[in-house]
C-alpha cells in the first residue's frame, strides 16, 4: 500500500465478499465511510495548519482536544500543541465493522503497547488471551467485530504521501494456517 499514489484507498475484507443483491447497499456505506474520512481529514488538516502558526488560541486548542477525545477516541490527558500535531499528522483510517451475532472474529479493542497510552485498534481472536477471563468477558460483550470495509487517508495536510512503513508495529504480526 505504501507504493500506491492516492489520496484515499478503499479496502474490503476478503472474507466479506458481498452477494450481488447487496451491492447497492454496500456501495452506499462505502460512500458513508469515505465521507466520514473526508470530514475528519478536513477538520484535522485545518487544525494542523493552525498548529503550524504556533500562536493558536486557547479556545482553538481546547476545541482540538475535544475533537481528539470525541471523534478520534484519544485518551491522552496531557495534550500540548506539539503532541496534538504528532497525533493529527499521521495516516487516518475509518473502519466499517459488522454487528456481533456470535460468529468468531476479532474486533475493536483498547490496546496498550509498552508504555504508551491505550489506543483503539482492530485485533484478531488469535491476539486475545483465551485463558484470561477479563479478555473473554470483553470479547463476549463486544457489540461489533471485524472490519469489513476500510477507507484510509494516505496523504498529509500538505498533500505529501505518508511513509506508511514509519507507522508499522514491527512487534505485531499474525500467522495463519
């Protein structure tokens, strides 16, 4: 994906190829996901332009903090203009997930890697400790699982492609049989 020269990319989970009778409905929701990504990007890009000016008002900084919490589910408590710029200036993805009807699969979970704050991520069942009762309770109470459709923003607010390799978690991986 790092070689693709596009502003946004739509990705479909191969496990969820749609029957022909649902093509129109799926197309509608792809547009919704794309619209959500574009709306988020517009806000984020405008915030990054303001942060570049280095004299952003306290009111605008508070608005950005609320946006991070409410729209991006960021739990960072100490948000300076430098940390906000770092959080904003990265690739963006919007995921469409399916309702959990009891079928096996991963889903959205808060994950803590090392000393960082927890972040909202999509995990697979193989990443969850099945012997941990707390983890199992989370899985059983999950309302949604597996990203079916994703839309990803690959360029920054200056129109330059992100080097996606800088955002890879090299300590994470899954081997399937």
